[in-house]
């Protein structure tokens, strides 16, 4: 008898809850899911480098956040929530890292806790050597660019200074070469003038030589004949 009562109670319980489940599934329609995906798809990310004392880390800002969504970093302890009048942000991300953000729907939607989609962010690099005094005035050089990853290839500050000093020395040499006076080579100029002149007037000169040679030969031949006579 007791078993029948318990079984009847279970049947009544599930029969009462089935309409609510179906209603929830119906409310979280495809159109609602699409609306939530559009919100997440339009989000934009920006990064601000912050000096936290012991390290330079990035705060991540997400523009376009609404009360319909929230997010968390997979494998991390950072959550992103909507705050009225503020840009949603997460703090203290290490430079150069990649993170997967999982977005879900809030209780304010028809799809509470619905997993909307995931998005990936790449935290910019931070080059600690960019603050070195040798970089002053050379911020665009690869060793000095603030977001350059080249610092990973440098063993220590000694190697950085050696490479920077070599670069600065090369700039000095370029300046010296630029300021060096140009020494004119007169022999080269004369030779160039001769070749240029011959290139322009070689035909008249050749004709003149041929005619002069022919006249000279004829004159010598006539003179020779007179001497024989």
C-alpha cells in the first residue's frame, strides 16, 4: 500500500513539472539564442597595461556588454559581469597569454545559464626593455617597441645593452658617411667626358679619319711617282 502511494506521488510530481520544462524550452527559442549570440559576437576587446608594482600586467575591457550575458575565463578565476554605467573589465592578465572566454545567458533572459558561445582573446606582449634609457628616442626600433615579443630572445640586460649599443653605433656611422664631403675625381671626370664626346660624335670623327687617311695615302702615292719620274 505504501509503495503504491509513493509511486503515485512520483507520477503526480513529474506530471506537474513536465509543463514547466516544456514551457522553459519553448521560451528559450532559436530566435532568443540567436539574439544572445549576436550580442556576444559584437563585443569588442581592449587592453590597458598596468604597473602592478612587481609586474606589468594587462586589464581587459569588453565593450558592448549587456545585462543579458556574463562570462568567465576557462581554467581561470576571472569573471566578467555587466555593471551599469561602467565598461566591463577583468584585471591582471599576464602579457602574451591566450584565454578562452565562455559566455552564458543571465537570469534576465529567457535562456538562463544557456551557454551562448566561446571567444578567444590574446593578451599583448610587454617588452620590459622598452623602458631602458637606451631606448629613449628609438621607441620604434624592434628592441624598444613596447609590445614586441623580441625580449623573449634576449638572455639578459647585458645582451640587450650590447645589441642596443651596436645599433646606436651603426646609426653614428651612417651619420658620418652622410656628412663626409664628396671628393671629386678629375681623372674620372675627364675620362667620362671623352667617352661621352666619342659616343655622340663618333660617326663624323670616323668619316674625317677615313677621308684624311685616304687623302694622305693619295698624296704620298703622287709624291712617290714624281720622284720616280
